[in-house]
């Protein structure tokens, strides 16, 4: 009996798809009659009509989304990419059910909306990591490759700002520009939730004594920064990202996350201007707010069906079908979706970098960049010291910290050649540099960057321990 069960679960790829669809069909069979019966008892009012029509779009969106998620789990051949794709695909069922429940139980819609707003930031984060991981799989060192590219200038309306240096600075700024939204959005959601319970949020009222306009302004500014950094990062890596067709994926994220936000803002403006009250012939402010909330949820129900169709083509599972590759188990694929350790690590790093940067600006220093930053996203550049540099090693940063010298053996493919990333600089007798591919990096201690050790972060202190006095 036990062996039969184990054999059954080992073959989960064969039965998981029909099982999911069967469960979905059973839910529809039992749910639809309940909703229709409730609507008939209430006299089939406009609110009941909205619930039923919105429910039809939700019930059409869910099977498309669940099919895509299940297919990625079955063909889970590239976990570093598909884990984030599956998280993004979950946006459609979560948004759709969230909006539909908000229409059915309007009194609890604030809780549903709070969850949806937090998941927006989570989706943006996962899309960023997806792009980083894709580049790391396709490139030996995409940061070093960026350094060899022409300078990418800022886009309108920030075209007057100084350009970010190609390479590590651009990646650092784009990464943390997107990560800040993953921190700001949940924070403003929590503040809005507390203000709503305290009676000072006053949704839809653009007044100085209500928290609503301030939260809207903060979220709008944070979203602009995140979207701008995504566009700039794409522009800098356009050629490398082109094989995975990023335009469709980018538009899906932008349409669902950002359009839904501005849609809510527009509805709030219409409420404040009295358009909603005139349209539905009511002056009761409670009714107006309830109608605007239901209208937002109703539109999201319809939009999620369109988003599910778009995700089906933009985040397809077909590029990951590989029968020869090692497949993960069902539990591994499922648990990877809900493993938030990477989110915790990156958010913690972002908070540390922001705090250190603010501290350095206050003291008149430059922007701080954590030495341990991007250990999962950016491949570290190996530094080798040539044997003839032993006598000068104590002048380098590790030597000043008391780190013992290690005599690495190094080979150079041609005289006077040193590589940077995937290319190299060859110095001829005329001292004119030219690019040539080699496979080894040689760096002398004199080129080792000096580090300001006066105000290191905790991560940097662990990476660079204080020097110890030699024992006599």
C-alpha cells in the first residue's frame, strides 16, 4: 500500500494537471448556484449583477492562470528563473479573487486591498530578480560586460541628471531604485490601514487633514522611481535581454501593477468631483465610497482575465520544456514559490545601504555600497596578485588589514594582456589599447582600491576584520 502511494506521488506530473482542473470544476458547480440563489433572494440588484458579471471573468481567468502555474511546476527545469515567474503568475488569481471577495464582502475590502497592495511590491521585486538571474545565466559577468558598453544617459524627465557609470554603479542604483518600492509600498499600506482604523485616512478626500492624499503622493513617487529604474536597466541591457522577449513581460507588469493603482486614483478623483454621486443618483457619502470601491474591484475582475491571457503568452512554460534536464519534485517546486528568504535578504541589504548612504551624506561622504551586495545577483570579480608583487603586498588593502599574502599562480595568454570581465586590454609597444578575449585576470596590488574603513557597515566589518598584531 505504501509503495503504491509512493509510486503514485512520484508520477505527479501525469495527474497534477487533470487534478487541478477537476477541483476547479467542482468548485464552480457548487459556487455558481449559491451566488445565483443569493442574487435572486436580494431582488437581483445592481450590486448582485456586478458580483455575477465580475465572477464570470474571474472564473475564466483562474483556469488560464492555474494551467500556466501547473505547467511551470511540471517543467521546472530552471529554478532560478521559474521560481520568480511562478510568483508573478500568482498575481492573476490572487488579484482576481481579492477583487471578487471585495465585491461579495465589501465591509472587509480594506483587508483584501491591503494584501493586494503588498503583493504589487512583491511582483515588482520578482520581476527585477528574474531579469538579473537571466543575465547571469546568459553572461559570464554581465556587470563587467556593461562596463564595455557606451554610456546610457538618463531618460526624460531626468535627462539633466549626471549619468550613472556603466557597470556596477548602474546596476547598484537600478537594483535599489526598484527595491525601495518593495519597502515603501508595504509600509504605506500599513500606515493607511492604521489611519483607516483611526478614522483619519478618509479615502477619496483630497484634504490636508486626511492621510489619503499623502499616501497617494508617496506611492506615486515610489512607483515612478521603480518603473524608471526598470526602463533604464532594460535600455542598458536591451541586446542581452532580447532573446527572452522582455517587452511583453514588461508591459504585463506595468499594466497590472501600475495601471490598477492609477485606476484607483482616477476613481477617487471622480468621487471627490461628484461624478460618481451624479452617475448613480446618490448623495450619501457612505454609498458613494462603497460604489467606488465596488467599481474598482469590478474593473480588476475584468482586467485579470485580460492579464491571464497576456501572461499565457508572455510567461510561457514552453521555453523550459527539457526532458533531459533534472526535474525537481512537486514539493520543491511548490515550496520554492513561498520561500521568502531571498526577499528578506535583499530588503535587509537595501535598508542597510540606504541607512549607510544617508549617514555618509550627512557627514559629507559619497554613496555607500555594501561589499557583500548582490552576492546572489552579481558574480564577484576575482582578484589575483602576481608573484612579483609580494614585496609590495603590505601596501594593498588586504595587506593593511593583516590578511596573509597568498601566492596565486597566474598565467597570461599573451604578454602585456590583462582581462576585464569577458574582454581584455592588450597594451602594445605604442601603448595603444585594443580589445582581445582572454581567460585570466591579473591585477597588481597598486590597482587595489583604497577603502574607507572609518564607517563600515556590519557586513563590511565582517568582510574586512580589523588587523591583528603579529605575535612575537
